[in-house]
C-alpha cells in the first residue's frame, strides 16, 4: 500500500446533501481519511495509490456534489 494525500480547494461550502454523499465517498475502498478545512475551503483526502489516483478522487468528490475549484500542491 502506498498512502498519498491530495488536497482540493472548493468554491461553495458543502451543504447537508453533499455531506451525506461525501460520507459514502469515505466508504470507497482505498480512501483512508477525508478532512475539511472550512476556513481555507479545502478538502484533503488520504488514499491508497495502488487502488486510486488523484483524478479518481476528484471525480468521487465532484460526484458527491462538491464544487471543486483547484488542486492544491502539498509540500
């Protein structure tokens, strides 16, 4: 297993409906952790890179209704 983090900035804060859908994203095999920073409007996902990639993560988040703006480079 290779654990990686990816961070995205979003435009509109998720509402109740989006948060419920994001809970389902947490259950996807390969997602290890998902966290929000409301002040900076970012979501960080730790995932298993042998199962998923950052494009798949973005697709899952968008599918849950999250309005992603850009990928943030982590240092």
